[in-house]
């Protein structure tokens, strides 16, 4: 008889309630039956489950795509379970090879430490700090003797490692696979052994690594290996590719409220419900009501998107910032007016030649674009205006006057102050 069958009716109801909450939005749970049994043990014994999330601090700026698993972790916290948050300061020196067609550059200890601190500061915008246990996996991986490393390596075969799609493709393409890359999933799996994790969360691109934890727990004769809860990958603002800072299709949780609001309004309509479900605290009932409203026409997609934008800013910057950002968006984009407040940027006349400067150099000097190539691209795309006049020649030299207003795209403005 299963542990669930031994519970009282009240306990069974509680297990089913928790299962429904943590299952919502998940792409896969491996194995589902084991999760139900672990929750039954938890309810019967009054013991919180240990729920693990590993973070490789190689890219510390968290965007909305990263928050999919973080919100699921928060759900576990709200249900009374224990979150094990592992900053992969040791594994980060290798870098996760998942999805990479070539060897990743290793980070220095200083890089990892700096990135880990940035990660940690941002995570508390979602997770409850009182219910979050932080670990750095160098605490156990850095202390392993070479004999123990060899024992760990002996738990898996090369054939098993080559089951990973990225390794298989590199092997078939005669691209190098270095031995230390095989150790990344081994080390991530060993984290679960060290912490005796009951559950591990991650994106579907982490399936192999997370199941490695379950495999290694079994190899080390740990009873009832961890359950893998795999969350879907969130498409970015282009509606196609996985959200990524390198692709520019992201919304950063630390971005300025006005920038965040504008980006949120460009989320494809067909993905809006997915964003709500995976990246906000909206309940299942509220999500169903919104879905019905969009389908029967009682809710306009624009209004739902504005509510989503305000939700994000309220979560990460506060309610007043959300109200102000909405006002800014309506004023600048819907009424097509200049914002009430435009940042004043001082421009030294020594940088000008007879009061003149090229459009490209002006954009970079003002900090509105990061490089000359980016500035030229914006001009070519018709995204640059000076005093509300569109510029179409990136190399054109223009006369600069005190008080000129420069605009790039819909969200970047600067007012020039000559000195």
C-alpha cells in the first residue's frame, strides 16, 4: 500500500491541493508518482520537502525568463517547504555546456564571486529570504579528494554522457569535447547527493543535468531519488527564440520601470497568457477568467498587456513606480507626446567641431547607444529623431544647440545641455 493510501481523508485533500499548485505550468514531472508519495510523507510527518534549484552565476542579470523557475520555488515556500538555492560558484568555473556547440570559457574565481553576489541580491525580489537556504557548492566540491572525484566519475559511462544532444552533436561533428565538461552534470548531480534533495527544479533544457541528480542519489544508495520538475522555456519578445539577453528579446527585472513597461507592451498577444501563468503570482482561477475574457472579447489584449506590465513593475519596483510608468507610456506612446521629464545630459563643446558632430557620434556620446554600429543601425531603421525630426543619414554632421532633444526608438530621450 502506498503512503498516500495510508493518509486520512483530510491529509489526502492537502496532498492533492499541493500537487495541483506545484504541477500547474510544469512541462514535465519525473516521476509524478514519486512526487505524490514524497508529498504524502511530508504531510504525514510534518516535514518540509527539500526543493533544490542550482544557479550557474555566469550571467547574473535576471530577466523574466529566469523567473519561471523562481516563481515555482516561491510556490513551494508558500506551501511550507524548504528551498535549497545553490550558487554554483564551483561549477561556474566550468560553465554549463548545455546547448553549446563549443567549449565555454571558464570564469575566474573573482568573476564567479561577483556574479553570485549580484544574483543573490536579485533573487530576493521573488523568494522569501526567511525561507531560503543559500549554499555555495564549493563547500563540498572544493573539498573532494582526487580519490573521491574518481569514485564519482566511476558512477557514469561515456556512453551515457553522449546521450546528451549537445555532446552527441559535437562528437558527430568532430568538434572537441573536453573531459572537464563531462564533470558539469556530475557535479550538479552530486549537489543533490550532498544536500539530500527531494525535488529539483529547472528548465526543460536542464533535463539531463537534473535527472543526473536522481541517478547519482541511487548510485550512492540514497532511498527515493529526487523528483525532477521541469519548467517550459519562455519565448522572448520576438515570440520565437528562448528569452535571452544576448538576443535582445528580454525584459530584465532590474531595468528601469519605463523601459520595462514599454518592453512588456511588445509581448506577442499569443504568448501573453503564458507570461501571466509562468511569471506572475496570478491564480489558476484568475488566469481562466482572463482567458475567457480575451476569447469572448470582454477583455482587450492591450488592456491585459498593460495590466501585465504594471504587475511586473509593481513586483520589482513597487506600486507607485507602476502607476508612474503607466502614465508615462500613455503620454508618450498613446498620445504621441514628449515625456514631461527628459534626462538632461551635459555635452562638452570641446567634443564638437564648430558646434557640429555626426549623428552617430552624438548618439554614442550621449549614451543613447553603446556603439557606432548600433547607432548606425538605429538611424537606418528610422528610429532616431532630433527635435522630433527623423534622421536618415548616420554620417550626417549636424549643428548642436543647447536644449536639443534627441530620441532613439520609443523609450530613449535626452536633452542636451552644452557646457
